[in-house]
C-alpha cells in the first residue's frame, strides 16, 4: 500500500521544485460529512444502525501552470488529506481513519463559482476487524490497514481572495486488496460542507500556448506479481502474476485507447478446484490468457487506466468466468520505463493486486 504514496507523492513533489513557488498558493480546507453505508450486501443493511459522520482536514496547493499538463487540465489543485469518521455501527465496524493524496480537476468555472472533480487514493486504518470470537459479524474488513479510495464532486464559492465555502458529495471505499480474508470491503456515500482559507502568497496563473499534439502509437511489455488469499478463510497466501503486451494509440495530451494480450498465473487454482469438488485437475490450469481493451487518462507522468478483458485460449477453469477487469495506476519513470500497479477483478469481485514494471519497446 505504500506504493500509493510513492506514485502520488512523485506527482505532488514534481510541482514543488522551484523555491519561489514552494510555499505559494497553499490553502487549508476542512469539511464535515454525513452519509450512509451502501447496501451492496444484505449484512450491511442488517448491521447498520446509524449514519456515517466524519470530518477531514486537507492541505491544498493550487497549481498555476508550471507544467504543460496543468494548463491542459485547467489548473487543478493537489492535496494531502486526513479523514476520520464512523461507519454506521461502532461495535461491529468501528471507525476509519485515512491519510491520502488527491487531485482536484476543475470541470466548470465562472466568476466566483467552481465545480470540480476530486480523486484520492491512500491508506486507511479500521479500528474494528473480523474476529471469529469477538467480532464474527464483521465479514467486510479483516485487516486494520487497508487501501482507501475516494471520488467527489465539489461545488465551491469564493467569498473573497482568501476565503471560500464549499459543498459536495463523495463516494468512498476501503478494503485490503485480497491480502487477507474476509475482504468484502465497505462502500459509503456522503454529503459534505466546509470552508477553506488561503494561508500563503497567491500567484497568477501562467498562460502559454499549448502546442498541437501529434498522435502516436506506443508498444509496451509489462511484468507484474502479487499475492492473494482465497475466499474460504484460509490462512495460506498464494503467488499470482501476469505478463502483458500492450498497444496504445495516444490521441492527445489527456490520453488515448489501447488493446493487448495477457498471460496470468494463479497458484491457488488447483487447491480451489479441489475444495470445489472438481476432478481432472491439471497444473496448466494455473495459467489463463486473454485479450483486453483499455482507456487511459494521462495527468503529467501519471496514468489512470481501465481495462476490460476476455479470457481466450487458457480459460478460467475454476469459475468459468468469461471476463476480467483491471484498474491501473501507472507512473512513467522515463520514456522507456514505468511503474505499474493494477487491481485485477472479475467484474466487481477483487481477485489480486499486482505491482509491476513496464518497458516501452518503441513508438511510431
């Protein structure tokens, strides 16, 4: 989970290199939340006895166009947030505390009104977890430390040069990426209101001519590995990995589309097939192959990618699923090398988290 901070930390710090902009355009923001757990599973409805109540404190830096991508995305802001809140049942789910970096991208701006979309990924601590003796009803969370995700739509009004108020709605999720079972995770929806204050010097936006983008093709190879638990409350952890070849058509500064071939290795398959009562089990069933489509959003050196794949060739002999998905965070170290972190799912069911390294073999 530390890789979330590495990836988002790089994009955060790359904008703070110049001494004259290091402490400018800094705001302190605080919000109060009220909301509810989403009833994705029946036990959530059964156990929920209260609303979610929470607050957060965020340090925000407004970007003014030092980098080309800042202008392309209409001068976004980046921040680091501390969040603390309840989870609808203090005895079973307890509360959650999260620390996460985020990026807020303006969608609409006119005079003193700003509508923006904010995405944050980080780490969360759950105070109550599954325990067969003391908390067997909490089948959502099995580890104290979890991956945190937040997506928000924010509306703010600028009172004057230093102060503004805001309101919005946010979706939140946390789980442990199938590193320990049970791992259903918790999803929640909240509404919030708050205010922020400028605490440093405000600078003017930099406006430069955005050059015309030349569309290009990219070809890459990615190798990745991870560990997973099965969904049978077993203690054993299994190795999982993948090897992928990708073709991408970069359509503009904001990203593009692509396709590729995948080879997956999952050491848990034979044991899981035995537990399911299946026969004629072969070691080759540890392999699965597929083809995927991808959509990529680029923010500077960072990419957010969604892939939809279909098993072709070596299929899913355990569950006979036809489709898989991946959500990917990618950071380009150089023109050739990039870091890759992927969440592989079977539709909405998380399978494994992979960490990997990629190499761009050429561009056309």
